[in-house]
C-alpha cells in the first residue's frame, strides 16, 4: 500500500498503539527527504503523539553531532523547536559534542554506540589503546558516556549484535539503552531483552519499526500494527518474567 499521506498513516498507527508503547522514535531522514511537506508531517506527528499520551517518550532519531556551538543549536532545535524528549546523537566530536545535548536534565540523548547495520564494525570495532588496554572503540565510547551525562545519557546498541550489547550493559549498568533492529533487521529478541535490561528489568527500549509499521500492506494496517505490537509486548514481558525480572502488572 503506497503511503500518500504520511501524517494520516502515522496518525492511524499512533491511535492503534499509543496505549501499548513506552516511546515513539520518528527517523528524521524519512521526513527530510520529502522536503517541507515531510517536516510538516513530522511536526503534526509529534503533536498528535502528545495529544494521545503525555506519558509516551518521543525520541528524535536524528543522530546529530558537531562541535560545541553547533551541537547546542541542534539541541535547541530538537528540544525547544521540535519538542522531543530525547534524541539520538553522534559522539564523534567527543565530550563537548555530547554535553550540549544533556546539559538540561529534563531532556535525554542516546549515543550511537554499536550499530545494527552490517558496516558498523568498520569503525566501531576498531581497537584503540586507552588506560593501557586495547579495546574496541565502541567499548571506549560506552565507558566515556558514563562520565558525560547526569543520568540522562544513554546508548544505541543494535539487536543484531547481542554479544556487544551484553558488554555495553556490563560497562554501563545504569544507562538507558535503545535497542533497534528487532523485526525487519533480524535482531534476536530474547538476547536483546536479557542483555539490554538492567538488574531490575528496566532501562532498555526495544525498538521495532518496519516490523510493525509495514506488517500489512492493506487497509487493515492499523489493526495489524496493533496486533504485532501486542505480540511483541507479550513476548518481552514473558522473557522478563522467566528471568525473574518482570514488572508488576
């Protein structure tokens, strides 16, 4: 089913799932490529999420990052202009790049640490020397992230790399972790949940985008999206319950 009206499509998905999810993560690239019409659709989407549920976190998946002043402007745009609660960022510029996004504890950021894409190992797995040890770059970044935030800085680690996810969780026991790659990218759900959550069964956001959005190509897509969301939520809760980390329900 071709999507002729992006906002109406999003609106239907939100209406069908907002009572089931903890967060939405609109990806800027797919709106920016549509020009001004796409940005208007994104603005309307953010506003509609707010109107449906004040408890749902909205994460701007923009992977912004630059030198300090530019990052500060990006942060102002994401939080004040767009109204996101958190954003994904690129930490290639180091501490001053990151701090601009987490200086206000009301907002959060997730550093792109270890990707779910096939080429992520090209740079993120490069071995670097730090404190006398040789470790992959993504491990160094994860460790540094614990020094930069004030409880509002997390990491993005793909569901397609469960071993690396486990390492990152051990390095950052209290950090929120955003875990994309479930569904269309073939990430393993059980490993992602068990390796991603903290000792209390929290602090992990399991992200399934295409697997839910495009679960049906027919007019029944809102109903099917809800069914897939319920199915995923049930699977996550079952995994947590079996591990003794389930939430009271």
